[in-house]
């Protein structure tokens, strides 16, 4: 069986995503500052490719892109701020539940795809069940029960993980992949940085000397390099998949990668190995099932 391209790119994105979270767990930077310098790295990395490949001409590409920028401008700050307070593994396991909601919501946007799935009801039911198991195993990657306080602190991240893939899939429908991959990352980063800078000088959520300190921007750019790899591969994968919910589901493997790194380092963790293996099994099952769909 040939592994579909969306899965290969998604697995690659999961690796970069795990690296990004582990780096923030190590550096423990201010979440607001890290979010900015993270996107600064994305902007710098993609700028040469934007210049060489040109810009998508379709206006809707930029409309949907702008919506993702606003969404993730809030989500990224919450996301990076939550990691030092908890852990990379704890935050990573909360996000995959959004894949189930994204899977269902996409049928509202693309009813024709629902008709396609209804022609193979058993196979489609197995795919949906696999996505539910994804969320279940990801939720169990720690033996401790998630508290309501933790859920309240990252609820917007889960919301963004639900709506974001739908908007991103819409972006891909209004631009050629060769141009869109780099333009998406570049302009999204530029828009998000503009929003953060405006808020920084108006409300100063973090001291300016901390925000622009070498000890902040240097590790921030390092984290951003991993982030750029994750975003580029993730966005590319959306071009090869019919329902965007599959991508965040596959990227949920970042939880397994993080757990694996914890074990290698001998770091004390409440990680549930069986649930991690269950997540891997679900990823394999989803790839096989989608190949039959």
C-alpha cells in the first residue's frame, strides 16, 4: 500500500510540532514574546521563496488567510503560555479532540463530500470511529484526569484547532500550491506579527526590554524554525486531503514523539505508553481506511 502524500506531510509536520513544543518546554519563554519571534522566523524563512515564486492573485486567498491569522494570533499566545505552566505533552494531548468536530463541520461546507461518504457507509463509519479513538487515546496520554482549570486555560487552542483546518482548506482552494505554500506562511506571519505589535505597544502585556531582549528573540527564532517546518508541511498536506480533519489527527502523533523523547531522556512523566501506541495504531488505521475510500 502506498502511503498517501497528505499522511507523509502530516507525519513530518508532527515531528516539527513536537520539536517546537519541546524547545519551548526547555526555554520557558514568555508566551506572548515567543509567539511573535516564532512567526518572525517563519516570515524570514519564507521571504526568499515568496519573492521567487510570486503571489497568488485570487482575493479570497487573502480573505481566508486573514481569518486564520486573527484566529491563530490569539491561539498561539494561549498555546505557548500554557506549555511552561504544564508541559509539552499535557498541552499536545488536548488538541486532537478538535479533529472530530472538524470532520463533521467540513460536511457543512462541502455537502458533496458527505454524499461521497454515504456511498460507503461502513468504511465512513470506521473512519469516524478511528478519529474518535484518536481523541480518546490522545486524552489518555497521561494517566491523570484533565482538570477543568486546565481545560479552561486552553479552550481557545482547541477551538482554533477545530476551525483553523477548515479555513486553511478553503485557502488552498483559491491558489496554486506552488505559490500558496510560501505566501500562506509569510502573510499569515506578517499579519499576526502586526496584530501582536499593535497590542504590545497599546497594552504592553510584556515588558519591552524583555520582549526585545537577546535572551528572548534568539531562542524564539530557534523555536520558530521548527514552527516554520511544521506549518509548511501541514499546509502542503491540506492540498492532498479531501476532509481537513485528517491533518490535525495525524499531527496528533506529536504527542507520541514527545512521549518517546521523554522516555529517552529518562524524564519523569505520567505518560501512558499503551495510549501512545493506540494513537500510532489509529494513525495507521486512518491511512489504510482512507486509501480504501
